[in-house]
């Protein structure tokens, strides 16, 4: 099987079916959906869409990252994508276009791709912000500065299943375990990271990491994770860059309902013109 789409839920209500519908309408049929439910009591599981491609795992968990860890060993797909309840595929062609990209890379394997490249690969795209109604451009190339500043949205990344099996999400991090995993893939595993150049997910926004009360913890986890993977000089250079480029102002513009559209259009244009340092 080509793709496993993992949907983690707990009392998700109608958002569960909205997410499932966006998967079930894909023009590429080579996928399965693995729904991991932590014990919903709102009737969402009883009212869940029924389809032979949907498998359900009902088991208590310690949160979203623990639920994802429980689901990964059961996934049959070669590539995994985690789509949270309320998040959607951007359109019906996402899986088809991703499969075409993978097949194209395989066809070129004789031209230099290592034999096992499919076991250490992340394909990522752009992300539509449903909250701000703007397209968020992903970096054309992942660098150390990209990793420090802002990696691609987790819901827009297709991971080789082997990467997720080798390193589960670290439950010490309540907000940034996916960030920790991405940096591990980049720094420790040396995974190939390919920007596909089209939108993958429509991101609902408003998650736990975005709440005001969790911003401090989010910053502390960012500090811990970057210190674990980056050298001291690289960290100094990244922090100086953020200071000199007015990172707080850019964050405000990126998240502002009034200015985010213009900000992300400019960022997309810069990426298209060849900027390789990515992030916001």
C-alpha cells in the first residue's frame, strides 16, 4: 500500500467525518485510513463514516503524540501522513500528485538515487491556513536555519514509514514532539526532504501550541530541542539572524488576520525567486 493516513481523535464531533470525507474523495485509491480514538464519548465514533479503507483503533492514550505512536506500528502504507480532526486535504488530487512525484523519483533512481531512498524520505508541500484564509509557503529547501525558524506544517508532510517506526514521538514534549522528530530526521537520519510545490493540507489552526497559555512551554521546548540537535555556533548564528530580521514583527504579520495574506504572498514570491533559507 502506498499511503497510510493517520487520524487521531478524541470527542471530535463532526470534525472527524469532515476530515475523513476529504480523504475518501481522493482520486488516488492506493491508501488506507487509520483512525486512532482515545475513548470518545460524544458519539463521533458511532457516527463515523464507514468504508473498507478505514480501520479503527480504540485504546486509551496519554495524548496526541502517544496516540500517534500507537497507530504507527499498525500502518500498512509505505508513506505516512498525520491529518488531525478538523484538518483537510487541500483538494482531491493531493495523493495522486504525491504518488506521481514518488514514481518520478523512483524512475530516476538509476541516475544517482540510493537504493533505499524510500525508507528515508519526507515529501512536503504548502499549507492553506483556514483561519486566516491564506496560503502558507513552505521553504524550497530545508536548511539548519529553516529547522530553527519554522519547519513545514506537520499535516503537509509525507514521511517514509520507516522514519516513524525507527523513532517514535518523544512524549517528554507535549507541544513540539513533531518538531523534535523532524529535526531528528534532518540532523541524525539525514533524510531527503523534497518540496513538492503544491498545497497538501488545509490547516484548521487554533491547536494547543497556539494558545496563549502554552506559548511559554512552546518556547522552552523549542530551546531544548534545538540545543539537542544544533551546535553552539549554529545556534548563535540562528538567534542573531532572528534578532536582526525582526522575528517578532514577522510573526505578528504572519498571524494577523489583517496582514497575513500580504505577508504570505510576499514570502511565497521570495521562495519562488530562489530564497533557500525558508521559514517565517
